[in-house]
C-alpha cells in the first residue's frame, strides 16, 4: 500500500487518534558538503594552541563561554561559570540526557560520565563497539559542553558532577519522527534534564508523536526540556522549541564571543548561519566552543 494513502484512510476512522507515515527529517546543516546554494555547511577550523591553566583542565583557558577575559572576544561575554561553580557543579544524582547522533562512549572526558546509553533508532542499548561515522560528532560535542569530567584531561563541562545519558535519535544527517519520539520518552523515564540541540519543523508546526512525547516528559514526568531555537536567522523560532505555550520548554538562541546573537553576516566567523530568537528565548554561547569533538 502507498503509505500516505493508507495513513489518510486510517486517519478517517473515528477511533484512530491520528495516523501518518513515519516521516524522515533531513538536516542539511549536518551533512558535510551540503548547505544553501550548494555551499559547504561544515566549517573546518583548527583549535590553535591553548596554554594549560594551573589547577584547571588543560583547555579551560580556551573555553571562553565559561570565563571570557577578553582574549577571545569581549571580557565577561560568558556564563560566569566560576561563580556558579562556587555554588554547585551539579550532582551525580542528576542525569542529563543528550538526544542527538551517536556519542563517542569511550571519549576520555566523557567515559566516566556515561549512564544507560540507548539507541532510539534501533530500540537497543547503544553499542560502544560500533564505530562512529562521518556524520557523528555533534552529540559528542554537546555532551562535553554539558558535563565533561574535571579529570585533568581536555575541557571542563558546565555541570561536571552530573551524569550523561546518550540517546541516539539522529543518523546519517537525518532522523525519523518515531525515533525522536521514542528517544524523548525513553530519556524521560530516568533523566531529569533532556538536552536537544536540533529542530524538526517551521515554528508554527506541530507533530503528533512529538507532542505526545513532550507531554509524557513534561506533564507526566516533570522533566526539564531544553531545545535549540534554530540556525535560520530571520525566521521564527523552530519547532519543537516553539512549543513553549504548551510545554515548559527552555528555548535557547546562540551568542558569540562579543555577546551578540550569532548572525549570518558575522565577519569573525566563517560558519554562515544565524540564530533564531523570540521573546521567550534565552541566549547562551554557541560559537567556537572548545569541547569533546
């Protein structure tokens, strides 16, 4: 049967709540060599040399988003992490689920932080022996920013005492709606925070399975939901971040080292993307971040 015709037929039957195909969402921004007008969407950079800081993680002095002394942008254009750390660096009882592509479970700054990795695209435990592909990496980077260990290696995560639950929802620069929904529901069972640095649709859209999963996570489980606002400057905040009127979502826009919203026209950054934002978004550093990539 034709999937769309069959789902429309099922959708017309009164007991059926909703029915549609398991649509595939392709994110050109995650595909090497693809982007607007055929221009590369992946920016290659060299991290450069960073002098180790005494008593801190070796790359801490390059983590301008944690402490910006003005050597990388504008002084104090950061999240004031050191002052926050005087209060808390998180807790091992708090689990941050990172829903993304495959995360490198053996990465030396993450390995000790990992709990209950799960692959929503297969419905199985994430296999640490599976090699990463050219499309993987974003999840590893996001996990490191959240909670890389303070172990004398690499970087410092914002909440280094928290644990990371890797949930694979994306594959080969794409994902399917069912994997996203199943990933959200699986993470919400035991993770307190769900971090989701991706979008699925235009701002005014909604997707039935995602709405159900968000309702389970937020209403039934009371979890903290964090979504990216989107990288298409000039457009309204993308979905699911735009669903703030229905769910307690934290929608996040990106700022640069000069405390400005990331713009396409930024001459200091070769990555030609600009953040989306709205009256309900918060902003956080999202450019040139040292992390576990």
